[in-house]
C-alpha cells in the first residue's frame, strides 16, 4: 500500500498481507490464529518501516470483510 523503492520492505509487506489474510481466515494457515497474530505483532514491533503498512492493511482487510 505504501510506495517504496526498497525491495526488502516490499517483500515484507507482501508477507504481512498474507499473514493478515491468514488471521482473518481468508487464507489457510498451518499456524493457529493466536500464533499468526503474534507474528504480525512481532514483525510490526521489530520492523518500524512496516508499521504504517500493517496498519493500512489491517484497516482495508477489516473494512466490509464478511
């Protein structure tokens, strides 16, 4: 969602989107929902460049999602 030229941030953003989809139940996961939530939180805490990206993705994923 956030424009950047850093390829590592782009890769991590995609991984975060997949994790958020797993947490929401839109994508299958081998991990439990609490473990997925912990991974999202841990990555957001350890990678400050992804915090805004995670926030935007969560907002978009939870808006009008059945």
